[in-house]
């Protein structure tokens, strides 16, 4: 029997992954990946746990809520069909789903990022400010703007020529003058600080500065 104990960090990451895709396929090893149904968000996390087998969970939020019912729960892998969640004399037999039928699984190969045209670090506080401003002013579009070597993040509504705009100057580097756009609703990150790379080939890479956690988010055409 193989036993896995999920750390708080891994549980927090998985809760975040559930906002990207409600289902997930765990692969044997320590790296967990997810991808949105629209295939415009891909995330990868490598934690301290090592999963002994491949298995699929159809409702990740339910799975995590079930784990939270236990104090110091253990995941016991004794079958190809289910995992046993156990703790304090209680247990649940949680059955896997069929990944070929019910789930969109993230590709196992790594993303080949084309190279950054804009690069910067953004803090958790700055990200929270952007999310709050987007909600307050109803601004769905985030632009990575670079001009004369200076980088800024600008919120707007691209479909409304007279919309409010919110601008946040940020320390960064760039290879030229660009205005590259992303939907703020697609920036579904675990709370933290990030190193961000943005490519004119319409993809962005967000690397958590303290965890082995990376998001690839598509830009708007």
C-alpha cells in the first residue's frame, strides 16, 4: 500500500487548480498539471508528495472538501479503482473517474515558451489591487504596455471607447514598444508574488517566486 499525505501548500494549489478546471488527472510522480476547458490556461506544480499511480478526479472541489472533513488525512492507494481517505478511525472510499471519457487532461510535455518581450515582477498586493480595480470599474481587459523602456499594466474595456482606465506603473524590461492584452478573468493565480514573461506571440508565463508553480495564459489576438 502506498500512502500520500497532502501538505497545506499542495491543498491550496489544488483548490486554485479547481478554479481553472473542475476535473483533474494526477500523473505518477510529484508534478500536477491542469488545463482549462478552453485550453487558454495551463498550470503546472511540483510538490513534495509523490503520487504512486495515475488517477483521475471528476469533481476536484468535492474531492478536496471531502479531505477537509478529516484531521491529518492520509490518501491510501490500494486499488486501481479508488483511493481511501483515512484519519482518526474514519475513512472514505473515493472512486476515480475515467480520464478518457469525462476529463480534459493537461499535456504531459512542457510548454515551449517562445521568449519574453516584456518581463517584470509583480507582488501579491499589486495583483490584488488589479483584481479589485477590475471589479470596481468593470474593466475586463488587462494590457501589458511597454514604451520607451517603461512597463505598465493597464485595465480597460476594449469594447467601450469611453471606458474608465486604471494604470499601474511597474519595474520591468522590454524589447520594444508593445501593447499586449489578456482577459483579467483568465489570471487565476494562487496568491503570491510572480515573475511574469509576456511574448508578442500571444502567450504569458507566470512563475511563482517561492513555489515550483507556473501558469501559462494565452493572450488575446
